[in-house]
C-alpha cells in the first residue's frame, strides 16, 4: 500500500510524493474532510502515472511551486484543494485527509494506503504544534502476535510526532481501544474507564499509528504534537 509524504505545504498548494514501485502502473489520489470519511473511502481526485507529475488546474495556469528538482523514483502531485472543494472534500484552509491507491498494470485498483493528515497552511510556522483528531476505531479482531491487523485504521502524520494522547470515548459500548505505534509493533490496550479521564499518553517518534476497537466500533480522540522538519 502506498503512503504519500508531503514535500511542500503553502497556501494554495499541497505537494505530495509517493515512492514508485515496479509493479504499479499509476497512483490514484483521493481526499476527504473527516478521518472517518477517509477511512470509509475517499473522494477520488485524479490518477498519476508512475514516475510522472500532476498539477491541478489552478497550478497548471500558474508557475506556483514549479521547479526542476530531482524526482527520480517518485510520483508527484501538486494540488490546490480549491479546485476540488465539495461537500466531501475540504478547501485549502482546513485540515484534509488523503489516501493513495495503487493501480497495477492489469488495471486493478488495490487497497488504499494509510490516511495522510494534511494540516492547514501555516500550521508548521512554529517548531511544535498540536494536532487534534477525532474518529471511530473500526471493530477488527486482533492477531495472535499482537501486531496491528489488516483493517485497522492507519493514520500517517506529515512530519514526526512527539507525545500522543489518546482518549477512549466509547461511552456506549465501554470497550477497549488498541493502538500500535508502527506496523511491526505490538498493540497497547486503552480500556474505557467511567471513573477517571480515559486518556493514555504515549511517547512517540514516528509518523504512522494504527488504531482499532475490540468487540464494537469505538469513538476516540487523539492529540499529537508535530515537530517541524523533514520526515
């Protein structure tokens, strides 16, 4: 599964890149305005042939962020979200949620990758900024090894995060949430507790977290501090 990363983020432009894979013919980019909507299925924006670059209509008509840097081994997309704003896709001023699907040479669209959270412009103008997220953890059975199972919600941050604060808000089912700080790391259980603030603070130095619920879907909040710099 493809995980895009942000190259540049300015007012009117989100430039993303995906590391190209030999078995992939093209990449399909989509976006949503909420975490839950992105997990259920993003709104398709455009396809990009492997190793090529894409610029959305407004950027085609301008020279904004156009440069001749090396893009070997990458597939790139430069987007002005105002070109696609709708009931399901946010404009440029709001946080957005992107996912990329690989399309093989047979034309088969493969499973979408992790949800890339794209903050609004100027978010990273200070060294540390807190990013709050709300969502619903999917009900997925755990694995025998404790590693995150297929079907867990995977959230990708634009830069490295610092501490993560999780809140288990599943007041309906009062079930546990399970969080992993990487695809190869075992899950940590976050039980629901009606008597105290159901929060868990985890030290973090990565870019992707996995979250699921056990027994039923469960509401959660997540606050992380993003550290400015290269991913």
